[in-house]
C-alpha cells in the first residue's frame, strides 16, 4: 500500500487547525475551574477559642442568663455537660469538628424546635440530667457504657426521641 504524501502547506495548515482546536479545548476546560481566592472553611477551631466559648457559657450559668444563646453557646453547653458528667474535657474531640457541630445545632434548632431557643435549652438540660443518671448507674453497678457524643445529640434523632417520650410520660406534652 502506497503512502499518500501530503504537501508541506497542507501539513502546516493541519498543524495550525490542531493547535486552534487544542487552545479552544483548553479554554473550555478552564471555564468554571478558575481557582477561588476564598479558602475553604475549616471544620475546626483552636483549643483556645473552644475554651473561650465554654467559659462564656459558664458565665451565663453564673448570671442565669440563657437568653439569646447561639449555636456556639449550645456546643459549649454540650462540652460543659460532657465534662460535668464524665469528669474529662471534650474539647480535644469536639474542637476538631466544632463548626460542623455548630451547623448541626442550627439545623436541629430550626427543624426540630422551630427556632425556639428556650425549648432547645430545655432539651439540653434534660439530656444532661438523663446522661448524669445513666453514668451514675454505670459507675454504681460497675458497668461499662458508651459516652455521649455530639453527633448523637445534634445529628441523630435518637436522643431527641427519648426526650419527647420522657416529656410525654412526665408532663403529658411533646
């Protein structure tokens, strides 16, 4: 089979067309892929900042001022409850995902409590008493058990369902 030879002009023209096609594809590939100058939000906060939120919550306790609590305050409240029940700080664990926990609190507050901070606060108080009772039982009976995790509280419906059942049993409301 004889090989067809192209003239140099045709070769140059074909190369030029190929380069134009490649440039066009490169431009199309670049659309929507421009690097953003915004840094992605971090999931974690510093230990110092987490401790500051917890100290602010403790000041709220001393002043008995629980109005206008934000999601950071509720995450700090969880840490405070955790430390009170188990006697060990939770800051190391939760600070790595503090911002995720804050977003979860905001979603739960809006979805499950209709944005009513007082009701969410009552849920957290009930949770602390319930976990304190369970931990006391475990220690008294020398039993092991799993500890309370922020994801169970703010992301999964099990603790919230327990709370609503407890309210039905004790007060006849849910």
